[in-house]
C-alpha cells in the first residue's frame, strides 16, 4: 500500500520549480497574460490549475459584493457579473510577485494528482469541508483536469442520471468506490510527467514520500521491501502503541486509498458499516477497547492479511 505523500517534500519541490520557471519568464516580461499562462509549462495540467486558482480568486472576490443599497443577488446582476468574468478572463495581467504563489500551488496540485490521485479525489469531494458534494461544483472542477479525470467524470454522469445535485460526502465516496471497482481504474503512468518536470528541476518521486517508507512508483523498479506490521500484543503494564506516532482522529487520517481498501477487504464492501466502525473507534479511550471491539464484531478477519495489519497500525496511532 502506498504511503502518504510528504506535504513538505511536495511543497519544497513546487517552490523550486515555480521559482525557476518564474525567473525565466519574467526576465523578459513584466506581466503574464492568460494566453501566456496556457503555454507556460510543458505539462498542461499545471497551466490549467493556475487558471483554476484565478477563477477561485474571482469567486472569492465576488462573495464580497454585498451592499445595503444594491441587490447583487438579482438575476440580471448575476448575469452581468458572469459577463464581466468572461471579459476579465481575456484581460489577465499578473506581475511576478503575485504569480509565483499561484504557480507553486498549481505545481503542487499537479504532482498530487499524478502521484496520488485517490487522495486528490478525496480532497475534491471534501473541498467545501461541509460533508456534502454538489454535482455542479464537481462538474466545474473537472473542466480544469487533464489527468486522471475519468472517475470524477463518471461520478458526475451518475449524479445526473439519478437527478441529484447535492449529496452527502459518504454517498459520494460510496459511489466513487463503486465506479473505481467497475472500471478497474488505473492511474496514468507517471514516468512521462516525471521526465517533463525534471527538464526544469530534477524530480525523484520516491523522495516525495514520508520517511517511513519510500516506494518507487516508476515502472520496472521494485520498491524497497517493507517489514510487515504484526498484530499488536499487549505488554504487561505498557501500552500497545508506545512506538506509534499519535494521530488525533482515525477518520481524518484515512487516505481515500485506505477507505476503499478497508471497506472492500475488511467490511465486505459496505461503506456505511465501515464509516460507523471508524466513528465508534474514534470515541473509544484505549487500544485495549479497540481490540475488544474487533474481537466481538469481526472474528472473521484474516489477522495475517496486509490490510488488517495496516488497519491495526492506523488505529494504534490514535491511542499512542
């Protein structure tokens, strides 16, 4: 199972990449325009994410339009604001100081989408942070995706077929899980993108992972062997999880990869049962209580499976 990406490593690389690209472009120009953004990087996804950030900035600024004298919610006003947005999109002009943070974030998001698409999907579905997913918002997000977008496109189509626009995050994750299972989704090969990034700043994907495990994701190169985590045994007078790095919440620490894997292997494909179990575990006070909960409810689990071992390790971190 892939380890979690190191946010710091991705951030550091994105900073180096953005700095070099910006230095090269602005050595000959004072401002960058929309058409120039679209041609800036050889990886088109980076350019599209810059535009997505600009759209987000426009939407954020639009939310500030409130007045005791004017009705900005009127249909005619909204229509004119959309026209204004279209006009402004053709008159983008950004200086170096304001552009570099946009490019850095776009590079970071592109790396995330290429190397860890499942967690990227999770972030997209939870972008609002309110536990719900709106199909129209998701459809707009997909407009800016060039890589690994098929599962999200299928999710939008499925919502449209069901006549739904707003659903809960749990329902969205469950539907996406089913889609990934049906289409046997395989992320795009990263090698070509790694080569393109490396033309500007050398990129070694294995260095983007947390120090605990650094698997190579490039074709033809086997990852370093990883020692399995065995089922914990309670040492007398000591905690099961003395050696684990503590997390505050199991639910918030799960990657979408883990959600899909644990649901399918340990919880018989039932996402609702999986979610209820995680919520129950987050309310417990100790690893001993967690192990008792497993013993009473999940005796059929294969205690030698990698999925079980990874799940137990994650739960152990909650009670470290």
